[in-house]
C-alpha cells in the first residue's frame, strides 16, 4: 500500500505533465490527416459497420437494434485494448524521457490509458445519437456508467502498468498482448449476447472478468437497466488487486529501466 501511495503521489505531483502529454497524445493521433479529430468518430463507426454487415446480414444474429448493442460494448473495448497495446511499449518507446533523472516513468503508461479513455468519452455522443435515432429509452440509468468507467479505469491502469514494466525486460510481451487481446475480444460477449453462447461453454465467459464489465455497458445503453452492482463490486475489488500488483511490479522494476532501454 505504501508503494501505491507513493506511486500516485508522484503522478499527482507531475499532473501538469500528465495533462500536457494527454493533450499532445490526442492531438498527435490524427495529425497530418485531412479529417483529423473526426477520425475519433469515424474509426469506431466504420468498425461497427463491418461487424454489422457480418453479424446482422451474413450470420444473422437476430438482435433488434443490434447497432446499439454492438456499439455499447465495442467502444469501451477499444479503450481497453488500445490502452494496453499503446501502453505495453510506452516505456521502451519513451526511452529518451526515461533516461532523464527526474522523469517519473509511470507517467507514460498512465498517459496511454488516459488518452484512450478520453477517446472513449468523445465517442459516447455517437452512441447517444444512435439511441435517439432508434428511439430507445435512456433515463437515469445513464449515470450508472460512472462507476463502470471507474472500474474499467482501475483495471486498465493496473494491467497497463504491469505489461509496460515487464515489456522492458521481455520484448516479446508486446506480441503476446496483441494476440491475447484478440482472443479476449471473442470470449467476451461484445458481438453477441451471452444467451447465444452454448450452455456447455458458458463457464468460460462467466470466469472472464471482462464479461461483467462489458455486459454492464450493454445493460445501461441497450437494456436501459442498472448493472448488477454486486458483480460490479466483485470486479472493483479484483481490479484494485490488479492495480496493486501492477504498481508493485512497476515500482520493483523501474529502477533498472535506463539500463535495459
């Protein structure tokens, strides 16, 4: 716990630097492109259209207003997966900053998480627009998204800290994370409801902690009901454990970062 407090105390001390790097990361993502910031909306929209074509036309999954169901899970997954893929190499890629004596290395994976969280928040109006166009209800349950986002932030931060530190010493981890995320995407009920999964393999989805997280988003936006608070509480506890482990590993390994990069 002491390491956790010191870790985030350093982040708070350098909050201006974190904010500046987040803003720079958001601006740099589509710098030089004609449409620029609009790719924040276009990328998830085009990805959704591809899945819509496959699952509602070719495979005929048969879910009413499938675009909302899909978008509700796809947007936060994009935050999680992109934060991990950006974050795993953040220390290695930021070697010029890491070698500076006063630079706190935890800033780099944290920026990767926050940049992608901001991208997720920027795309939420697009999801709300779908709800309005399709005349789907969304009342006070919308505010249930706040604790869900908090849980995802804690979980993503812990996982990103962990993989970014280990990747300095084991560079193959970057490829492993990419393939693991691809597997995770298909064993998490994002493209389809859990009821469509055969009974004999449903246990795989129930032991997957991401199932609770992404079903919570779907319940809020698609079903207009509150998430299962007890399950979300369990996930919050688990996410905090992941954060503790991530901080411990990061703090344990960071002293030797300059030697390995």
